[in-house]
C-alpha cells in the first residue's frame, strides 16, 4: 500500500498518539503500540520533527522513527518480549 500522507502536528496523551495530517485529518493509534513512546518522558515525546517529506516522524532523543503510512494501515511497532 502506498499512501502519501504528510504530517502537520503530533500530540500524545495517556492513551493515544495523534497525528494531524496536512489535509486536516487526524489519525490516532494506541500509545501502547509504540513502547519507546509509552515509556519516554514528556520532554522526549515533545521533541519530534517530521522527516522524509513529512511522511515520517523522528524522535531524536529516543532514536525512534515512525512512518505515517504504518499508522494508517495499523502496523504495530511492538517489540517481542
């Protein structure tokens, strides 16, 4: 699947990762899909920027990258225990 969705803003609450897209949609996925973000402190969660033409998100302090396409198609980023 090839979806060209670009991000505009990110918000994280206690349950969800919310990404506002450039076209006005907001997509939300469960925060527990992203263990790195779930366990990160608020300062590191807020420290993000868009990459790859705003089709991905990077949290440099966490060395974590996420594609917006993977959020749209429901791909979990959990690490196996």
